[in-house]
């Protein structure tokens, strides 16, 4: 990390630290002041929701609402953000009685949200308000009101939404993660909604998705000559070749390094009689096609000397492919 050096640089660390502590203290205070019955009702409404969880808010509260909706969706709870202005001009049609609506407003008096209330109440949709003022109109007209009250904003002018939005977001995250705990979401289920991320790949990619098979995985017999070994390794371009018997059962593996070392130690006059069985590593470490690719990666790396390739065998020990460390790295598992 590069450091920018300037003359007479002022010390800002304490200011940043104090503001972070201010927001942390506000979250802690909100946790202590939340009404247990209201929290339980909110969680139950979300658990029993048969439709969508719809979040709405204006300005910075709207940005927080979008984030909470994204978090809920990522854990398998169908959620979306509804802009209040769009809602008032036709998009309220997306809301049904099977849904739950979460409204975010620091003041609890946001005009656009209050204008939505008659239509939401007419649809008999459960309403959860996350507000900074529990005496506000929005809080009074909702079925559940969660207090996101703060003593002051982190803004020196006490104007820009900072601490209040942080607390509202923390409450939304806490609700979402409570659902994770209650519903027993597994890492595998989480990964299904994150297939492109590193975690998703580690929990979903299988060896069979990355291995080289068929013509891309040349094999040789244990009696193959050193020229046949060289040809097979060159043909496959994998840096190795598998040695199999007549039934296709894996007997060993020969890497280009194995072959090079064998040729170095053998008398040139004996090269013609050098067979694969004398060069191969017998009973090598293998992978299974249904094995998680990330687990195969751990097998290749967590050892005194790395393995660059793994033969892939089925339940009958037949060689069906070859997995390279290079392919695992290229897939984004590292």
C-alpha cells in the first residue's frame, strides 16, 4: 500500500475513529431500546409471508431499502424495492395481500410514504415501519414499528443522514440474518444464489465441470514406450498422461517431470526398452467427478509438494479425466 506524504499533514485518525464509534454506539443503543414484542411480530410476519417482501423509502432511506431488499433476496427470500413515486403512479399493482411491506423513514412523516398508506391498507398488506420516531404517523399506521432512533447524526451539522441510515440498515440486516438462523440456511443453499462469486463457485463447481475428458485426456498402456509417453503428454497438453490397463482402470500417472527425470537417469542405450510402468507414479492421488472442485484444490495444495494434475476416476476406478491446478485457478476458486 502506497503512502502519500505531504508536509504538515493534519491528523484525521481521531476524528474518523470518533465518528465510527458514534455510529457503533447508536447501533448498540438501538439494540437495547427495541421493543421485543414488535421485533417478534416483525420476524413472524416475514416468516409467514407467502408472497414478496417489498421495501420502500425515499432518498437515503430508499438506498438503505434497496440494500435490505438485496440482502433478503440473496438468502432466498423474494424481495424487491418499490420507489414510492413510481408506486403512486401505477407500480402499486405489484403489491398484494400475500406480501409484507417494510417502510423506511427517519422522520416517519415522509409525504410519499404517507400517500401510499391508504392503498396499502386497502390491500390489507402487513406493514413494518423502520422509523426514527415511534410517535410518527407512519409508525402509528403500521402493524409493526421498529425504532431506529438516534441521538444525533455523525454529520457535524447534524443534518446529513448518516447515523440514522446506519442504524436502519443494521436493523434490516439483523432481521434478514435472523431469518437465516431460523430457516437453517446452509452454505450450499446460499451459494445457489451466488454462483458467480468465489463462495458460490467453491460450493457448486464439481470436478466434472472442470476436468478434461475424452480426446482431451489421452491415456497409455503400462507397456507404452518413452516416445509414446512423450507423444501422449504433448497431444493432451495437460503436462501429464494417465496409465491404464485393458479395462480402463487407472494404474498410475506420468507427468512431464517424471518422464524427464526418468530419461536423465536411464542409460541412452536402454531408452528403447523404457516402459511407462517403470516411469509412472503408481496408485496416485485421484479425484472423483462429483467431488467439489474446491476440495480437489485443497488436496492438490495442502501437501509438502503441490500436485499439478489429478487423474479423475469413477466408482469403478476407471480413468475418465484429468484435472489441472491451472484449470482450478482459472475458474476463480483461488
